[in-house]
C-alpha cells in the first residue's frame, strides 16, 4: 500500500500577505496542491462605489504598500479611458518615470530581502547580511533610489499622494530631477552589480511551457500602456479584456482565480514581459541579460530573480533617459471632464499585469469597479508549477521538499494582500 | 546625546495607529532636543533614520498575547531581540524585528535603542483605537517623555 503524506506550511515567510500551502501526496503521486489564500476579503471594489472618479488613485493606492503606483496608474488610465481623454507628452513620460521608481523599489526588495536567501540556504536576509554586509548595503542603497523617485514624483514613498486623473497635482522643479538623475547614475552601477551577483546562484532545472500574458507597446518596454498579448496568439486591447478573461471563485482562496476563457491558466510578471518584449529592452539591459546567460526568453521561474535584476537595470536606465529627455510640463495635469461610461486599463505592476474596469455616471461617480491583481491571475499557475515541480522530488525528506516548494511559490513574488489576500504550507503524504 | 523618537504604524488599521498618534502628541509638546519621525509602511526606512543618531526610541502596537493596553519596554541595543519583537504587528514582508536585526548585522544600530510596545486589541481596517489602547496612550507618552528627559542611557 502506498505511503501517504501531507506537507503543510501553515505560515509561509517572505511573501506579502497571509496564506498557506497544502500539498497532498499518495506514494509518488501528487494528489492535490492548494495555494490557500485566507486573508479576509478587503472589499476595495465596494469602497470605490459611490466615490468620485477623482478619488480613485488615492483609494486604490491603499491596496498595497509595495506597489501603490501600479494601482494608481491602472486607475487613472481607466478613468481617462472612460472620459475619453488621453494623456500624452511629458506627463505620460513622467508617469513612466514614477513606474520605474516602483519597479526598482519592489524588485530590489524581492531580490535582496525575500528571494536571495532561498538560493544561499539562509532563512532570512538578516543571516545573509551578517555574512555579506556590503551586498545587502548595496541592495538597500539601490532600493532607496527607487524610493526617491516615488517620493519626488509621488509626494511620498509609500501610498503616493501626487497622482491625479489627468496627470499630477504638482510637478517637482528641474533641479530636483537633475539631482535625482545623478543618483540614478550611481544606482545603475549597483543594478549591474546585482545582475553579476545573482547570476552566480544555482537554479533548479525547471523549464515549463507557460502561456505568458503581458502588455506590448510598439516602441517601449511596457509599463503604462500597450496591447495585451500572449505567446499563444492573444492580441487584444484592454477594452476587450472581459471578452477573453474570467474570474472564478475557488473554495480554498479568498482571491478569485483569473483564467483565459479559451485556454485556462496563464502567467503574468517579469518572465512574461521579458520573453515577449526582449527587443524593447535598452542596450545596457540586453547586455546585462547576456552577461547573466539569459537568452531572448526565459521559461524557468527560478530564474525570475535574474529577470528582475535585468528589469532593475532597465528601470534605472529608462529613468535616466526620461529625466534627460523630458521637458518639464507647463501644466501638471490635463483636464478630464466627467462623463458617463465604462473605462478599462491594464498596466504592468512589478508582479505582472494589473487590470482595472470602472463604470461612471455622468457626474463621475463610480457605479462599478473591478480590480484584477497579478497574483490572482498567477494563482492557478503557481499550483500547476508545484504539481510538476514535486514529481521528480517526491522522495525528498519533508523538510527539504517544503523548503523547495516555498521557494517555488516565492519565485512569483506573490503579493497576497493585494490579491486579497499570507502563506501557510501543508504537505499531506498518504 | 540627540534623541529620535520613531512612531510606527498605520492610521487606517485601528490600534496600529498608536505609534503615529504618539508622534502627533509629542509634536504638540515640542520637546527640546528631540526629533520625531514616523514609519508607515516600509519598516526598512528606519535604517536610514538610525544614521547619525545617538539614541532612538521606537513606539509601535504589538500582539504578544498580553492584556490589551499592556506596555512593554525593551532595550534592543544590547542583544538579539527577535523573539520578543516578532509580536510587533507588520502588514508587510519585512517586520520590525527583521529591520532591527538587519541594522545590527550591518553595524547600523544606534548606540541606544529602546522600543515601547503597546499590546493591541484590534487591527481591523477603518476603526479608531480600542478603549484599552486609548487608555494606555497617556502612560506610554509619559514613559517616552521621561526617557527623553533622561540624559544618560539606561
């Protein structure tokens, strides 16, 4: 009779939010994998109903302390879509700059504080810092530069307050941008050194056949806008989102799982963006990718740490380019008169595509709001990854298997509180 | 020795607002030679605040299993305090204990670091301070002011 076992992680460390992982194994067969998200529902979509469309960037920024800019950007773009206004020129460029700041902050936090300890056999960044203080100092310095972009343009580092529908409330002075660009040039060396550091890690052999979904723009690596594309033929506008994607409730999660109606689960995030937009990276970012041994696409989620490091190089490089090539806009925003209608927008949060849909009445009061965060889109793919990952490793002792499974979840940098959402892991062997 | 008081918390999560309310009240008191700061989401920002400061006092809500309103005073300058500090509430990936131990590992810990924790009853969204924590507010502010007035570190 086959031996059965359960591996349970009741509380998973180094992820954002509250959740658990239950794995049930019978003999050598993985019977069930559940990424359980039990953080209580947060009802942000309900808070938004009855509020003015102008309040949406300030309310949605509160969904996440790590990626508030992503929520603000998807919100303002969706509102502008509903009102028929397009923000162009320097204001559009400055939105991209703000997004660069958030990618640097969020990716560097994940690379240095949350993900690197897995590859180096450490339980936490504190153990890592005790052995290699200079490396962690570099990470903190680099992250701080990201914070500085968000603080300058967003008004403060966490939950920025300077983003408005139509642009910004206030644009900082030219000198402040120039000083920031000088600090970004130091950060560029730190970003390149980060790639050199992580490329020496050992990556489990785990190439998977994913359907990658991300934005694609003809001229730039995607942040704020583009068509929604996949490596299996999807090519739609954000306005067509609901024709192709559907959210469904699963019993073990307070976050809805989002699926492609035609094909089921898919992946959003750095691997998807990199693999479908490699040609839009800056020459320096491409050079860093080549040095890290990455090709023009990457199907191994364990290497997402490398891709994040390359995206940090890109974000720093792009931030410098924007500052050096953008004239300070004459007005901090364009007027966005309210009108009745529905607006949809997807932007690229550090963890992947983030979609917002809103319906407004003629006074701009929000009648309907729907927010589909990247982690809820990735949940089914995370579970799928674990099913395939465990099979060749099923004979490992529970403690080792648990460690590696937790790492496989952290590959996604899941933001469970965004998707509603903490991690506990259980492996059940029978 | 210069003193910096850092209030940690989130105004929108009931008792987690405590650290920030303490700073509001100390601001109104305008204590000479005392600087005030807050950390609202990213606890790692305290590492920058530590730089060049002789003495730091921190105040935060905690969840240790004590009775709501209980005040804990912890000297973090002398040794690893992770076990005691893990009960401090954090809604994010790096908690206060990790931020302090990270500062220690990086040699960035101020010469004196005292942490005041107040046991919380409620961390739900949108609520104000619970009665037990509101009742402990004057007491913890009194203890912090006494500590600020004390020229020698404990």
